[in-house]
C-alpha cells in the first residue's frame, strides 16, 4: 500500500501540453507538500523497498542539499541557460520519479549516421548536480561527465560546436 501511495505522490497532474521545463513538471505532491513530510514519507517507502524519486529528493535525503528549493534552483538555472539557446529541448519523460533532461537536437545527426544526442541530466551523484552526456553513435553507452551549472555556462558554445 505504501508503494502505491508513493507512486501517487510522484504523479504529475495531467496537463493539456507537454512540459517544456522542469518547473512545469512540479505539480506532484513531492514538489508541493511540506518538505519534512515528503522526506519522512520517502524514507519510509525506501526502508520498505524500492523508492523512485527525483534527484533532488535523493540528495536532500543524504544531506547533500539543504532544501527542495535548492534543487529547484539548479533546475531553473539550467533552464535559464538552455531554453534560450537554439536546438535545446526539454524531454520530460525520464525514469519514473525523475525530472527529465535537456537534449541538444542538432547532435542527433552524427558524422556516421543518427546518434544519441548530447544530453544534460540532473544527478545526485556529485555536488555539481549535472551530468553532460556527449552525443554518441554505435553500441554501448556514453559515459556521463560531471558538470556544474557554471561549467555548463562556461562551455556551452564548445559543447554545441562539438555536437
């Protein structure tokens, strides 16, 4: 029953259009309810088994972020940078519970045919909160590169040129 309640807590209410930014995906209970209650519920679900969750909630749970608002600020800073640049598109469908990611569409046309595009993903695996996954072609997965918002801002033009 707890897993079912958690799934409902992660559900974003239906909207007429596709979310174009992470902020537009923040309609779920985990994004709106009292932060302490969200954290307590998450820990209860996690103690009982698998608990999908947004990157910022996992970081908050481990004490790497001080608040949900801090995580949202990272998402908003990336959005402010990428949403005004041609070719960047927010992809709201990621693993259940996740926020989504940004994709550089021009990088889908690789030198040797279609490629998996360059993506900017949010992560709780390091304190920079961003993984840059370069465009790649062929078998296997490209290895994510640990980034910060400042790294992304400083290197965005080079990233776009390489793609």
